[in-house]
C-alpha cells in the first residue's frame, strides 16, 4: 500500500504476516484440494500499525535537520522556545503556553543554549516554532517560524494562532 508520495520516494506502510496453519488447524478451517482431500488453509494477515504509519510520515516529511511534521499528524502544532529567563520573557512564554493550550504546544524552557533549543526544535519538527526572546520583543512581538519553509516573521503574541 502506498501511504505517501513526493518527488523523491514512494513510501510503503503495510506489513504482512504469514501465519501458516497455526490458527486454521485448531479451527478446522479446511478446503477440498484437487484430490478431494480436506487440507488446512494456509493463512496470513496484513495491517497498518501506528508505528509504521508514523515511520512513513517521517520518511516522507523530513529534511537534513530532522522531521517536518504536517499539521494533520503533528503531536503538537507549536514548539514554544523561551530564550532568556527574565520575568518579561518568562511571563509571556507562560501566557502563550496557557493561551494556546498544553495539547497544542511543546514548551521548551530548558536552561540550555539557544542553538541547542533551535536544533532540537528542528529535529522534532513541529509545524511552527514560536520564539520568545529579548530580540523578538524588541522587534515588536514573538518570532513565528514555519518548520517546512523556514520563513520567520515577528507577530504580536495575541496574533500567533490567527
């Protein structure tokens, strides 16, 4: 089964299990062969599990930095990155997290360098990164970056989800 397609690859996500006669013999599931003898059926099954589906999504949606989740299957819509620990930045990041909802936001408030946070955000691949930083505040808001295109813009904090 073809799950997704782009100009580089066709991704297959199904799996097949040959079960042989393990289940058909106890169930007495038989058929008459050419000679009229009853013979146990050789059976199998197929399916698409969540882990294979996720692997297909990632194989079809990635770049050299990591995953690029489509919004329709992303675990979170936003990756909120807090750069700095002063009160204004912390309060704004917390407000955005509350406003957008924990089910839609992965919040990175770790005490690590901005480079580590941005690299991790690219690796994890949420559709949009929101950066709350002194630089973004000085420019008039927060930085909103599209993971797929890399395009960034400064938006008012209340306009992030519009």
